[in-house]
C-alpha cells in the first residue's frame, strides 16, 4: 500500500508492505538506485546507512512489545532527498499510522502545515518513532511498580517469572537501540553536509539524537531497576526459605525432648522408674511435655521463636 502526502514542496511517500509494482513505480519516480530497491524488498537484520549524491538511505529497527514473543523489531527504511522522504515498512506501525491520520485531518481542515521542509518532516517522523518507544517504557514502568507491590505483598515466588519477562524485554530494547547509534550518526552527518541540508540541519540532528539518547537512557534505567528488583526478590525468597527452615528446626528441637523421654521409658530394662504404676503413661507423658515446655521457654527467652 502506498500513502502519499504533500507538504509544501516536500513529498512524503510511505510504503507499507509494497508490491514489486508499487515499489518499482516509486523508485522510478524519484530515481532511486536499484540496489536500494533490492534492500527494501527483503527485511534487513541490522541497521544500515548509505549516502548517495542526491539522497541518503537509512535502515533502523524499532523495538515494540509483543504478547507472544515479548518483543519484536519493526524495520523502517528511510530514503531522504532534499524535497522528498520515502519510508518503507513491512507491517502497521502505530506511530506512523497515527501521523497519517494527523496529516489527513490537517489537509481536510486546511490547517497550516507543521512541516514544510524535508528536514522538518524527517525530525517529526523519527521523534514519533522514538516517542512510541518512550510510551513502551512508561508501560514497563507500570509493570515494574506492579511487580514491586506484589513482591512486598508476600508474592515473591510468583514474581520470579514476571521479573524475568520484563528483564528480557528491556534487554532486547536496549540492544536494538544501541545498534542505532553508529548508522544514525552517519546518516545525520551526511544530511548536514553543504551539498545537502547544510549546517542548518545540525539543530534537527541534535533533536533526533537527543530523542534517541533519551529513550536509550530510559531503557537502561528501567533495566537497572528490574535488575535491582530481581536481587531484592532473591533476597526475600532466601529470607522466606530461612524462616521456614528456622520454624522446622524449632519444631524438631521442641519435639526432641519428648521423643527422648519416650525412648528412655521404652527401654526394656529391670527396675524402670514408674514401671507397674497404674498412672505410668500419664507420668511419662507429663515428663515429656514438661521437657518440651522448658525448651519452648528457653527458645522464647533467646528469641529463637
């Protein structure tokens, strides 16, 4: 599907899962090298930045949450000329879809265009894409808050999987964003050359890199928080297990005196105390209970219980 918007002298063409015919027509219209067409046809696993005399090409992957796999990367290809921007993708990307709706509303109402130059439009596109990651991090923050509440509500065993899941998601976000740095810097540097947008583009480039750095810092901070939660949860689990062992050990020690008394009076020897007494069972039971009670008092005094 091909979506096209005209902003002053700038044209934005957005290709969503384009057919060979649609892609070929757009490449012919803007005189794009066949090698780029080959790159767009198939997904690329790593970011790429390539400069041409009349345009610059960039491939970036933007991480997003996925209910089945945890995360997935959405590839966006950018071809930026002085008076046009072409974006190509293989699936619906909400931030770009919403921007289309904004542009359509502005065109329908005849509102002044917010971006009438290619550099303005490029900044708006990339800030939208990085803004979507920032929204993902806000959801991750709420998840971390919920995990923390559950953890300190006695649910530390059930939060183990939750911490592992959110930690894995944040790691993939961090890894994907780290791969942006070099190709994005090369791409923005190429756009800042005198033969292209010139030094005036430096401010746009700074805003774009600042947005990327901001979301990368958010991901790092939330990943650090997830790591800290994991360590805290492990400590709570260890303390809980120690408490269980302490209780079991205390019960064992409390029962041991009674067991010892019962074993002594169960010996098959001559002249066993109280042997033959009609109340011998109750006497032995009383001695055992008194010994256990004495141990209980000592444990309480020592604050072992």
